[in-house]
């Protein structure tokens, strides 16, 4: 069953029972067409959106009176017909009346449910008080083995959602896309991290051509549970679809890659792009030069354009119009597109158009597959409430830092950057926002400076004067070498040497230095974020070229990741805030 036909049994359209009360801004259940409605009426304008046949057009055949103002998506019926509740039972009186108080909050929640979906090229606005049965029936739900299907969002804690765009060719008009007969791949994957204070979010794109390890995962096959074996050194995108893997396998792969616990997933296919961009009335995009790509069929003039439907899908799929025609450059374009879509959804022209909101809700829920933990409109409303306070300027898009796969002669895949990737993962793990990094780093430095004042007061050596031998007692393979690479390439500590493994594992990181090396120790402590307790001063001065001794312990999180305090952003990390308009190059 494709996305167009889910949840539409028995030709029942709950839209026929709801009308918009312009005085409260809410939908109210109407049991009889002859019943009057508050003065002010409903929307009179025509609107285009997606429906069972892929699209439908609504227009007023004649001027409507306040008593017969249509609900977005409503089909007109003969006056003799009466409306009944979707479930056939009597609706309590309190369901028919809603107080005006709190209407703006509901609008914000309505918007933000859609904002979350937009990250997977879905977008939408789901009002749980409007057309609940129909929209709830649109959702596809997958039970992820090992995840609590009733779990919601942990109050006061950060949470993470994996957003997946699959290249499976489901839906009308998509036969020409993707790999023929493929069960689909994780073609577009974003780890969406929401801060514990709900003020900011980070959207981390994971390249589909990233070489990584896919852990063993379990999937439900009917009533049975099937175990899918692990695979090593394969493309990230095969974590979905291949060998029977479901989105839960993508969740586990992301967890193993980043060290971040993933709470939920949302997945959509090509139809999501086409239907959602049409429902929202088009998405503004910008290109620095004219585009005419015969492979994706994208054709745009230089400057700003509005795209929807097939043209929007072509924009996010094209690899040959921008940058060096790689998947990494396509990710940048997709991030710019998603940022623009979020801005469009937050615009007044969307929020004040009931017909558009209905179309967004219908298209979004029809396009989505989610885990059982958020597998209803009620749970999606809970999600929307968690996101309601986030400003677009505090949503940062970035991409996992990578390098070319050194094992390949012909460069076709990438691997995580040995120092920048762990730094970025540490930021997610420590709930450090990319939009507030400088502020938090300064606060951490101030706190650390006070704690270390007695020990670390005095001059610092310049990096080229620092001499240090690095031993690995952390238990993390390659920790000493990755630290050496970071010290030499990014900090300028050229006189650093990898001494391999320490004689035994160390519980904490330590730096041993002589009294006449105090300036070097202070400099290295600043670079690595070492606490005062990590510095151990000897009693005898060192020889002129004698190095200090750094032993990495169990508290070591990665090269360039401070032992204490919030993680620092990697140098030269590319990111874009959702409130910024960027032209694709």
C-alpha cells in the first residue's frame, strides 16, 4: 500500500465533520449542516493540495454564507445528509467548544510538528484537534526491537531523532528514481539533536557514502524477531533496507558511530518532497548561476526561484549542478532547502491559511513512517510541544567532518575525520549547541581559570616550544596517534611523540612535568582542557630537550575534546543556521 492510500477506509472523510471558528482559530465539530456557525465564516479561497489521487483542487462553486463555510479538504454533500462522528458515537459537548485562551500556543505546536518533519524533506503541520482519525490513520508505524514503544520525551534531558530520507521508489510517478527493485537505502540521514533546555537544536547530516561498521540489529518479521548480522567497513546507506534492515538498524548504526543515544526515527520517501512542497505553496531556493541539469531535469535561472513538486525533488536530488558534484555538496544544498522550507512553514502566509495547514497535515502524515514511540498524532503533538520554543536562528545544520577513504586508490567513499569528528560527537554528547559555542566556551574557560588559578598562573610557552611524549592508557585504540595528529596539525605542537600504549590502563589523564617545564604544561593544559588535578609537577628540573609525559586515561573522549567543560567546535566546521538564506554554488 502506498502513501496515498493509508488510513482511508470505507470512504469516510472526517474533514466533513469539522468547521473553522474564526473567533477562536480552532476547528469545531458540526453534527448538522443546517446548524448555524459564528459570524465570520470560513476560508473562501481555492487551494491545491495532495490527496488520494496525488492532488486535488478545491474551489468555491458559489459564494459561501457563514453557515456553510467549508472546512479545508471538505467535500460538499446534499443538504439532506447529516454528519456523524468519525467513530459513529456521540461526541461530548466539550469537544464542540474550545476556549480562545491558548490558541496561539496551539498554532505554535501545530507549526513545530511540521517543522520536525521538514528535516526529512517532509515538513507539515499536524493539528491533533482537527481530523484526528483520518490523519492518525495516515501514519505508518514500525516497532523498533529493543526500544520502549511507549517512551516519550525525557523532561529536562536532551533527545535525539534520526531523520531518514529513503530512495525507495514508492508512490505515484517515482518509478524513474532510485535503484531498480531496491528495497531502499538511507539516502539522506540527519541526526537531529534537541537540547535539554529546548532552546536550540543541531541537525547533523551523515554522508551516505561514509564507510562505517553496522552493528547487529533485530527486526520484527511478522510475529517473529529476526537477527541481522553485523557488517564491517561498509557504506552507511546500507544500514537501511539491505539484508532486511529496518529503520531501527539505522538508529543503532548512528548510536555506534556517534556515541549518542537515539530515541526515535522519522522516515519519508520521494513523495514527501513533492507533496509537502506543493502543500506549502512552494519553497524558495537560490542559485548563484543558472542551472540546466539533464540528469535530474532541474532547470532554474540564476537568483531566487520557488520550487515545488517534481522540480523540488530535482533540486534536492541533483549532484551535477553544484560544487564538485559530490554527495557532500549535495548535502549542503539539501540543508539550504530544508532551512528555507522551515522558514516558509513559519511564515504568516502558511499559519493563517487553514486550507494550507490541512494539506500540510494530510501530506505529512501520509508520507511519514515513524517508530511506535511517536506513532500517533497525540505523541507527535507531544514532540511539537518540546520544540515549540526553538527559534530558527538556533537550529544549526552541519555535516559530519570526513576525509577521503585512505584505503582507496580511486576515491569513492569517505571516513570520519580522525580529530574533528570526535570533537563534534563530544559536543552532541555534552549537549553543547553550535549556535552558542563561543558563549559556553567562554563560561567554561572562566570557571576553569578560577579552579586552576593557583596552579596555572604564569606564562605559557608557544606551541613550537612544547615537548611531550604521549602514552595511551585510555583503552581506546589509536588514541595516542590521533592526539599526536591533532597536536601537530591543528595546534602546532610539532615536538610531540607517540609512545604507544602505557604500561597499564589509567583511570584519568595525567601530565607529568618538571618545574622548569611549567610554561609548557600550562600551554598544553589550555589546549587540551586538562583540569588542575591532571597536572603533576616533579621536583627536579628537566634537561634542555627532555619532553613532558602525557598519559591518556579513561576520561579521554577524543583528540581535541576537553577533559572537563563543554566540548569545543572543530576548527573550520561548516554550518548554517535555519534562519539564513544561502545561494547554492
